[in-house]
């Protein structure tokens, strides 16, 4: 870590040993430090991650150096044994230790690695410290005397194996949480792909209408014994979904005494009639585009909201363990409920938005010019005798900004008006 590398640096400074430090704080000088790390007598303190995958050339980098001088130094470093890697502790994962060993002896060069381990290291304290320490006490070994033993090596390997197995179980457990969201993501993406690739979305939208009406009737428990007030309350929700213009199409008295299936069929027919009327008001070339736009925009908006909400649940789901609940089971259950609500919300909002969206024709040039003049007039000074000839506003004393497109439209409209005046 950065903290430990800086602690080692302070110890070396106290001994008067010149060295370089290679960690995240000095990443800008990484190339220069690595270039000097292979020179004779060079000492470099590096973290596990710093400088990985970089060949440390024995004798230093030959660039911008005399070839004979570099070759001489290179041979001198080889005679001394090459790069010597000293590990100050063993990592939890054997893979990291092997990567550190791999810093020396690269591409046939000479090199050696040596690890020093203390019984107070985190790895030893968590797993094997007490057993090894007990053996050393029985043998009467001084704690300051370094020892090399197969028993110590086996204890280290055993501790690392336990840590790796523990970390694997953690990753496996976390993956179970990720799979809950991934399954939901697959459903949403499949639905988006279906919408984007469909040539005609009419059948899909009619299916949504049927599902939405069926859910509406079920939610209000409409049946043979429902009162007029209950039916009227349901119709209010129905009219809110498909537009207030449909209010005259049905009356609560017309549905009184009907069963759930009959009411559903009646409302579906009413909604489809309103849908066909809406289609007749929409240009032929815009119908599918409008449906696709409404479906995609609605799906994306509520999917983003859902991801934020389910992540909030995930952050606090671990507290369920205090209530004797399995956090994973609780997360799956709540995630399933939230996803069902999401699908229902998306479907209902798609139906509502399609019936409520308003298409607006492009403004004519004359209309755009007229609206611009009205906007400019609204920013003129209230006093007509004002000495200032430029339009003013109350916020900054500047005329309202006009986009390039609007300005060109105004110019074209002005030219057309002038040509008409000349012809007349």
C-alpha cells in the first residue's frame, strides 16, 4: 500500500540509503523511476500495483547512453546477480506474490526474490500465527532471529489458500445479487429490442391496453355485486388513462351487474375505439414512429429510476441479517416485487402518454416572424421617450437571444413579405 511504502521510505532515509518510491502518488515519474531501477546500486520501493508489466532493464535503459558504457554496466549487474526483489510481506493471494517474483529474471536475465514474513502480518495473525508462534516458543527461538522452515512455508500457503477460498465465496455471494439485476436487465433489453426492431407496433400496444384494463378491473374488484360508485371510481381511472374525451362513451350504470370478464371486454373495446380515433388523428407516416418514441422514452426513464431504487435497497439489505433473514433471499423477493411494479408502471405510462401526447406542426415562417416581433416588443422600454434606442429587459439590459435557425426563418419571411408588396 502507499502508507507502507512511505513507511519503508522513512526507514531507509534514517539509514541514509538513497532510493526511489514508486506508487500512485508518483505515477507521473513512473517511466523515469523504472528506467533507473535496473542500475547498479539502485534501490526502488514499489507497491504491488505500481510498474506492473514493465521490463526493468539491467544496467538501466540504453536510450541516450553510450552503447559501450551501458553494456559494461549491464554486464556488471549480471555478475552481481541481476535484479533482487525483496517482499516485505505475503499477499492474501498467491497470484500477487508470483507477479512480484516475476519482476526479476525476466526474459532470461539473472535475478532473485526473497520474502520476509512476520507473525504480526495481517495474513499470519488471521490464520496461522498462534500455531506457528507456539512452536517457536517451545523451541525457544528468539523472535528477532530469522528462520527458514518448510513448516512456515506450509503455514503461509495454508493461510493464503484459506483467504483465497474466503474471497471466492464473497465474490460468489455478491454475484448472486448481481444476477438478480442482470435477469431484470435482460427482460428490459429484450423488450427494447422488440420495440426497436418491430415494423408495426399496433399489436404490441393493443396487448398493453388489454393488460392495463385487466389490471384496472382487478385492482378495483369489479364484479356482479359492485356498486355504481365503485364502477364510477374505476371509470375515472380508465378515463384518466385514455383521455377525458372518452368520458361520454361509457356510464357506470351501463356496467352495473356485469361480471369481471364482461367489464374487461367492454373497457378494452372502449379503449381500442379511442386508440383507433387517436390513430386517425395522426399522420400515417408518424404512427409507428410515435408509438416507438413513446415506448422507448417511457421504458428508459422508469428503468433508470428502478436501477437507482434497487441499488438503494441493495446497500441496506445486509441489515436484514439482524432480523434473522437471509439478505439474498430478501433481496430477491423485494427485487421481484419492484420489477413487477416497474413493468406495470411502464405499461400504464406508455398507454397514458400515447393518448396524451400532442403533435405540433412546424411553424410557418410568417408565424415565427410574428412571434419573434411580439417577443421583441415585450422587452422594449415602457417609456417611449427613452433616450436608449436598443431594446432593454429587466435582467441584463440585452435583447432576447435568437437562434440562427430562427433568424434565417425571419429573414426569409421578411423577403417574402417584401416581394408580395412589390407585386401588389
